[in-house]
């Protein structure tokens, strides 16, 4: 197993059904004999989960036997939801969170977002801000359920 | 890019200005937490505060690194006096009612999107990277403020009147967003900073369009306008804000948990 495989076992602390690699947070992993350097990109400037993600990655690699683990933060290019894998998008949907669109629409209104529960495209934006920086609140006009949408950035 | 001694000090001062804007406004918005008029708004304002404080952290870290004297981002945030803060007077104004907060936020966000677009082209690549990241967040913030400007301005008579009062009261803080000083000019020449004059006309357009749609009158220019905040001149409100924000580090220096 490579260092990448160990890092893949680290869940996203806010959305534990997906891991940090499939969320596109891990940029690069450099391995030497017993030392490993991991470069990560924060999702939002103020995301409080980043400290947790760093310590999660460190812990998983130490447990795997790497003696020295260094975590570097890289800001540019800025993280984008395009880096979230298809598999992770599917997991988000099954978890009840509408995944981000492949292409972001700008301006008021934005894309249509399908309800993760009933699949209806008839959904309405309640607020662009939700329980974490990365999510917006929507409500389905068909099944009337409120749900979270992972917003496109 | 390699900065010589003189330029290093200038970039440090420039980074502080823009970090201070974000820390002070973020702190103001965080005062709404648990008090906003509705649940969604409570989350929205707390989220925006979090983004702004996160951006401030990145800028303070870069400032500390640029200065190279061993200070940390926390030292810069918690151990400076009000006269050492370089934020705009606009962002330190009290929250007032919800209309006051929205008007203040609209003025700042509409400026911030334009400012960050230009800053993301800075020759100081680490600064450009922070700006590009912050821009994505600022676009959400602006949409939020614009929606509320429309909803309140073109809403009931009461909401319209209160928002109109708010924009009149805050108008005197709007000019200094675009008045460049020597430092701005030096850093424009070095292609590190933003040419504020170039941003000003686009800002006027955004304000004019939003005000028209929100049925608000734009206040006239025959009045007092605040200035001097980039030189450390502030309204009395900043001291109280910092006293509350810094009390822990001032009382127990170096405390961590």
C-alpha cells in the first residue's frame, strides 16, 4: 500500500461518507524511505475542518509506520468543486446532500439542482449559506423536503 | 518574487490594511450570531464572518512571513492598538439594525469583488493566490447582500425607509474605499497592489444599478466624508470592538487551548 492508500482512509470530518482524497483536497504526496510530505488545498479560507483534516492525515500515516509526516498547505490554484470525483458525488447524493454541478452558473438564480431524495428538478434556494461553509440550503417543491446542496465554487 | 528591504515593509503595511478590514468586519458580523432575525440569516452571517476571518488569517500569515521578524498572525490580530489598525472606518461601524448591517455589507462586498478580481493578478504570487481564493467567497457574499438590498429597499414602506436611512448614514464612509495614498501608488507601480481609481467606476455602476432596482435614492456628494483610516484614524467604535476581541490575549498573554 502506498501513502495515497492510507490517506484515502481519512474521512472528511464534516461529511464522513466521503474521504479527503475524493473531495480533491490532497494535491500531492511525496514519499521517501520513511518520510512523507502531503500537500493539501483548503476548501474555504475559514473552513474549521482543515485542522482536523491535517491531523487525520498525519495520524493515518503515522499509524501506517511513516516516521516523519509533513503537511504543506497550497492555496493556488484555489480549490474547486470540479476536483470532487464522480464517485464522491454519488456518495454525497446517497447521503442526502445534492452534489455540486459540474459547471458553476454565476449570478442570482444559478443552476437547477435536483432533489437528492426524490430526484425532482423543481427545487428552490432558501439560503446560499448552510451548516458548513461549503453548503447551501434548498427545499424540494415536489416532496417538500428541505435539503443541503454542496455549492459549486 | 524577491522583495528588497524597503518594499518588504511596504507590502507588510499593505497586507495589514486588507487583513484588518476582514478581521474587523468578520468580528462585527460574528456579533449577530444567535441574534439574527431568522435562522437562515444567522447561518449566513456566521458563514460570511467565518470566510472573512479565514481570509484575514491567510493575509496576516503572509504579512508575518513578509515582515520576517518572528511575529505570528495571532500577534498581529490580538496585540496591536487601535491606532495601529489600518482597516476602513466603514467596517468598524456598529451593526445597528439589520438594514444597517446589510447596507454596510453591500458597500463592502461590492467593493471587495472588484478589488479581489484585480488583486488576483498581483505580481506577488502568494497574495494573488489568496485573492483568487477569497474572490470565490466574496461573490457569494455580494449576492447575499444584493438580494437583501432588493428585498428591503423594494419591500414594505418600513423596510424601505429604514434601509434608505442606513445608506444615508453610511454614505460618508464610502468614499475612502477608493482614495489611494502613497502606499497604494507605490504598489501599483510595482504591480503588487490594486489601482483603486480603476475599481471606483465599476463600483459606482454596481451601486447605481442595485439602488435603482431597490428603489433607493443615492445620497448626494455635498456632505462630510470620512478619511484617514489607512493612516490609523478611526471612529470611537474600533476601540470598543478591539477591547472585546483582544481581552483574552491581553489578560493572559500567550494563552492557548
